[in-house]
């Protein structure tokens, strides 16, 4: 089912949680709703589900206006941030709940329910836990049971609020890949909320960046990374070096290979991997000092210190593959040449 | 889990305090002795005396005191009062707890405070409120006598006063528990297609049932034992408007020691049964 949000706004008292949100999500996508904590992600998800009502705007599912439909009639599966499993029911009964509460005419027989629940539990690889209670499960297991429970009613849209938020780093990594594969198999339109840009980039086919209740940018992960629409997105997605033309001298950027044209903006954002360092040649100005470096797996992050013409020093971060860095034979305190391959300009 | 509604678990308390409380033996023993002595002197001894006095003239006298028409009428009226007020206050308590913990509305904090009102005013005043409203000189007194409706000095007044006195019990048990549980499970049930009614019975009630029973139990104990408010509105008409606690007082004032203590022994028995059930419920709540 496709989702269309038009002009959604929501206030809590005088605080504007969502400000005129317009969003279109095509059928079958796996979309990440990404933004810092408190930017309105949960609120937007709850409005789509019908758990919260917007002050203004419409929610269309498959082209049908569903704004005035109850949560129980929207055909949406919602996975809560803290799972919200029914604590007095076993895992089996939790997953069966959505089937058992169907009106008598549509309710499957007990055998059909049992079969379906076990199939879902196998899908989330937890059938062996079917007679446990929620408080006997680990966080990752609860998460998957909550997902199985939401899938039991065959929702046409799946909404997940910070699905990996409360989990250990290692469990998170596994579940991300698992969710991606699951979505690939089920192909149900899904939105998941996250404040972790890495997670959004890794899992989603589309990323929607939210800030202060507004959509900053929407697009494929690669697009957003390569062409951030504004300074917020550029800073929020991945790492970036920010150069302020008022404070940095423009000459420095010119020498580093970036022609400065003021109409482009006041701030230059440079990704660490767009900074190249080399051993200084005899006739070059060696204008940065190597301060320190850290290993990030296959990459190495290098901290450089630049002396501005105004006498201020500032840190600049560069990233390059490990072996390439090793071949440079650099030590802390060495002067190096720096070249910038590409910059984004923002006002 | 439910921090406030959860009863004290003595074993857990001691475990936490053992390292801190390393007082000398004599301090420990004298504190225990004081506590036990106090409870013995002011609770167990009087309770024993009630039983002793009730049977002081033999079992036959006890039974004949209990089977007097006035005593039986008092027992019946007490049961009737409890039978009417407890279900009403259960429904009211659940509704109030639901409203307070699930909705945002104006005057919510005022409602929360008002629920406690019967606890904070003297029961005598609670009774007087009803006299002021429905008594012969009260606001509705003229209208009531014109229509031949008797509330004060009659059973409806007793029920109203008891209803007022006992309405906080259930709500007070449920509000902290429901606040702490939040409404995510209910939202989950709704999102799975359950109706509000179904959600209430399949999700809410199972989650609050022990606290609810606990509240009902306390409410019942008070409904059967209330003296002050009921005394003001009852008029003490023997065989008609005397509840058991009032009957005890009237008998005692008439120097009918066995009668008074026989009635009291029933109330004491009720208290003991309540205590036992309370312990069982607390145990269930702690060991879900
Ligand atoms: N029921 C509510 N009442 C008042 N303020 C709320 C309520 N729900 C959310 N907010 C506020 O709205 C903002 C957005 O909340 P939320 O959507 O939960 O953010 P996110 O999920 O992105 O962290 C927050 O500042 C939060 O304090
Ligand atoms: Mg949130």
C-alpha cells in the first residue's frame, strides 16, 4: 500500500511537533524516518497509524483518505519502541491476538490460528519460545515477537518505532540485515524510525530526514549522502568538516584546490574522504600538521591541524584506507600537503 | 513493576538493608520487642477481648444474641449496603482511574484530588453533607418530603453515605498501577484490530486484576465497617436503619454486653478474613 501525507501539522500545546509535512511513499519501499531525538518521528508514525490525530492534513493509504479511520481499521502493523507485548500472555498468545479478536465471521479456526502463529514464529526464528512470557525474553527476542505479532494480521503497511533502539550493538547489526531480508521477502510497505544515520543508510531503500518537525530531505541513501540538500542534512548524515568563510581565509581553501566563489554560500562542507593528504614536496606549502589518527576498521581517520592566516588553529579530519596511509610513512607532528577534492556549499 | 501499588515485601526490604543496618544486638532486639509488644497490646489483646467477651456467657448466649431479630436485621442491612456500594464503586473506580491515566482533560488534577476527599474529611462531616442535602431542612428536603421519598434516617441515606466514604479505594489502587504501565499494550491491541471493549477485557483487566481485587477488598471492608458517616444519616432505628457497627454501639449503650460483643466478633472476623485475603492478594501481585 502506498502512503501519502499531505500538509500534516501537529501541535502539543504551543509546541509545534510537526510542521506541514508532505510525504509520498510508494508501495513496497522500506523507508527510514531519520532525525535527531525529539524531532517528531514518533509523532508522525503515530499519526500514520491513527494512534494520534493530526491538527491538520490528510493521511492517504493506497490513494484512499484514511484520516478519519480508527487505528483498528487502518490495516497497519505497528511495532512499538518498547515492544508493548501483552505481559500476561505467552508468546504464542501474543502473536495469536490479532487473529483471535477478528469478528466472528472472519476469525480463523483454532487450528488455522495455531498453524499461522507457528509459521510466523518460525519466520522470526523463535518458535521454540512459544510458551514463554515476555518478561522471560531478551530485548532482541521481544523485538522479533512484536514484529511477528504485527505481521499476524497481514498489515498492508508496517510501522516500526526505533526497532533497534534498545538493543546491544551486536544484536542490532544482525537484526538490521535480518529486517532488510525480511522486507525483501514480504515486500510490505514499511517505515522505520531511527535516530541513527548509519542504520538508516544500511537498511532503508529511501531515507526521509526530519528536523524540528519538518522534512529536510527525502531520497535514496546514496543520494542524500552525496547531495545533501542543506547544512543540517550534510552534518547529520555522515561526518563532515565545516569551513566558515568568515573565519577561515578563503586563500587557504583556494590553495587546497577549492575555488572560492562567494555566491555559492558562506560555508564549505567537506567529507573526510574528500580530503587527500600527501607527503610535502620540496616546493609546496606544507600547511597542515598531522596531530593524531584512529583506526576505523579498514579506514583510518586522521586528525590534522591547520593554522589559519588569522593565527587561529582548527582541526580538520580526513579518512583514507589503512594501507594507503601506511605507505605515506607519516608520524605525529609531520607537516603534510592537503588537497580537497570536493566541497558542498551552504548559506 | 508497579512501584506504588506493590505491597511491602519484607524479605526484600531486609535484604537491601542488611549491610547498612548493623546495629548492636540489644538495639535490634529491643526495637523488635517494642514493635511486637505494641501490636500485642493494642491490636491482638483487644481483638482477643472482643472474642472473650462475646463468649463470656457461653456459646448459647452468643448464638441467641446473634439470632435476635435486630441483630439479623443489622447484618442484613450491612450486607445490602456492601452489595450495592462495592460494585458501584468498583465501576466508578475503574472509570476514574481510566479517565485519569488515559486522557488529557481540563480539571484532571482537581479530579485526582477530589477522589481523595473522603479520606481527608472526617466521616462525620461526610454524613452531615448528606443531611444538609437531603434532610428535612436540607436543600432537597422539601421536594423529597413532598414526593414522599425518604433518604435520611432510611436505607438510601446509609447507602449514599457509604458510597461516598468508600469511593477512593478502588481508584487509589488502580491509578498508580495504570500510570506506571502506560497505555502501549492497549494501543498495540487496538492496532491489531481489537475494539475498545475487547481491549479492555483482554488486555487492561488482566493487567490490573490483582490490584483491582485488592481495592475491592479494602472497599468492602470499609463499607461493612463504616461507623461515623452512617451514624449521622441512620437515625439508629433498631431493626430498620442500624448497620452492624451501629447495632454494636446501641447494644453496648443498653448494657447488652454479650449482644454488643457478639456483633463486634462478626466485624472482627470480617477484619481477619480481609487481612488473610489481603495477604494472599499481595503475594499474588508480587509473584505474578
Ligand atoms: N503527548 C505529548 N504531549 C506533549 N508533547 C509531546 C507529546 N508527544 C510528543 N511530544 C513532544 O513532541 C516532540 C516530538 O516528539 P517525538 O515525536 O516523540 O520525537 P522523536 O520520536 O523524534 O524523538 C518532542 O519534543 C516531545 O516532547
Ligand atoms: Mg521517538
